[in-house]
């Protein structure tokens, strides 16, 4: 869902992957970080990083790097700073399973005056995004142990804990999250990624006309739907527009 601002969504199927530093939940992408390690854990992690990143570097260089890693592992503040700096450097794109939630329109679509994008591919393997997984909602903040590496076999678990776990308060969003390992910024999706656009219940006549024009400029046909207020319940009804 988005406010009315970016024609490039339709002209080029371009979306913006943002940073966790701009998210509205201060806990988002900020798990508890394990910062107390045994000497064995530090040595094992140091050896892993040396093997992965130093390659054939001379023994003297490896020894110096090992000392730096061990010192870092004992510096809690610096370890946390580096971890969260790296997390906030990921480009992330937030999606939802639903387009009917009233609060979602209020929070992310300019109080129902914006619009919602629908992307093709209902299953992860057919998604237009490189990687997309559901958010896990739970009561307690997850704990990330950065020394759990196992030659990167546990990377999915670390990603789940660090990027894809939120408070139960957000469960109504039914969120999925896309990322590609790159920095925040625009991403051009493959042709046909967009399948429909849904207009907000309070969209102005001027913005409605503007969106119809943008959709008309899109290289492939797009379905246009709109949200309407139910006359009997506190619900939104999503209906197909008869004309564009």
C-alpha cells in the first residue's frame, strides 16, 4: 500500500526497497543480540571468519585479524553497533496477504486516499521478488547468536530472527517481506510483476483520474479495483472498476 506519489511504479514497475531505520516499529529488525561468549565460541567464530574471508592471506595477517575479531567479540557496544548498522543497510520491501484491512489502509495509504498494488505470483517460488518470506509474530524478542554459522547453513535462521520476527501486536498485517541483499533503493521488477491496482475508499476524483492515466500507460493490462465501505459492517469491500 502506498500514498499517491510515484508514477514509476506503473511506467517501469519500479518499487523502492527501504531501510529498517525508517520503519514505524522501533523493535523491527532489532532482535536481542547475544553478546556474552565463551572463549571456545570466540575462537570457533574467529576461525570461521578467517577461513571464509582471508583465504590465502599470510599467517601474520591472519593472526592479526584473529586478534581483532576476538577483541571485537568482547566489546559489546561495538558489536551491537556493527550488527544493527549492517541490518539497516539491507533493502527491504514489505507486502501483505490482505488488501481489506482497515488499519493497513489508514497507516500506509494516506488514510485511504492512496492505493494498493497487487503483484503476480501467490506462491514464493512464483513471486516476482528474488526472496520473500512471511513475518513470524511472537511475544518475546528473538535472540540472535552471530557465532552460529555452520558454514552459512544457519543463515536462513539468522535472517528469520533478525529481519522477519515482529511483535504479536502487528499480526493483523499478515506481512511478508522481500529482500535481495542489496542496499536500500529502487528496484525494477520483471515485466508482468504487477497484476492489479486497488484504489482507496477516500481517493479524490483528481487522483483517481491520475491513476487511471498511469495504468493506461503501463505496458501490460492491469486490473483496476477499488475499496468501498460496507453499509452493514466495519469492513471494506474490494470491487472491480467498470471503467478505467
